[in-house]
């Protein structure tokens, strides 16, 4: 009984899904404490090399993220099982065993959950009004927001279908739509796509002492 590498078995260097775990776009919105020091705000740019070293070390330690092997003498009528995590597992019809490293999956899951949690908090705030959304997306006013990002014909540079581009996704338009309608679903989808594309940076830049200062 012998094994040979299956097609696509090289792992990280050719698997974009795993490589994405270490790219800028996929890290945005995750917690800084995983990769940097206690520096915050503009001072945190000093952590750039620390973060790069951390990600390169993690990439080396985790390796390919999966093992993909083909059983040479595979018998489709009598496939050979292997013990994976205490479970009886069989190859596919071609005799391929594909074993995924749960450590990599868990890392990817943690990052995605952190990003989603952050984005949901941004989306909740931005959806309250045109003015709040304009501020969050860095627009001068609601007119710019409509023309550049959420109005009919606008996409904010995000990839989406022509149907979504032609949708009005302004917050104060969405609140007037029937939540059970297709137009509402399309507007919400476009709204979320644009927010995710922009990934606004929300930070408390006003100290409590200033907020509590009496006029």
C-alpha cells in the first residue's frame, strides 16, 4: 500500500483560501492583540515589522493547512479506511484522502468571527440615518453618500451585480421598504457590501474628561 501526492496537494503556496489568512484584507477588523503590542492610534504604525514577523512565523508553523494524498492501489469496491480523530474515515471515489488541520480552520474561524462582530457594530450605527452613514463612510454629506456609495448607479468601488448597483441603499430609503420584499433584501445586501469594502475605522478620539466638561 502506497500513497502519492494528489492534485492540489502542495498546500499553502497554491491554496489561496489558506493564504488569505495572512493578507491585509482578511486581517482588517480582527483584534490587534493577536499580532501587535499595546501601542494604539498613529503610534501603532511602529508595530508593522512585529506584525509581519508574527504572521510569517504563524505561516511557517501552520504549514499547508491540509494533507491530500492518493492511495495507489485504491479499490472502489473495498475502500481502505483510516482513523481520523477517533472516527472511521474513507477516501473519495478516486482514492483521495483529504485531511484538514483543525488548527488552521480554528484560526480562520476566529478571524472571521471577530471581523463580523466589528462589521455588525458598524452596520448597526451606519444604518440609523443618512447623516450618520455619511460620517462613517467619510462623506461630506448625504448627497455625496448617495452619488458615490449607496444611491442608484453607485457602488463605492465594491464588486456587485448590476442589479445591486441599480438599487437605492440609502439608510433612510431602506427604513421605508417592506422587510419581506426583494427590494429590501437587495438594498441591505448592497449596504453591507459597501460597508465591508470600506471597512471604516471607528475609534474614540475624545477623552471622557472633555465629554464631561461643563460649558
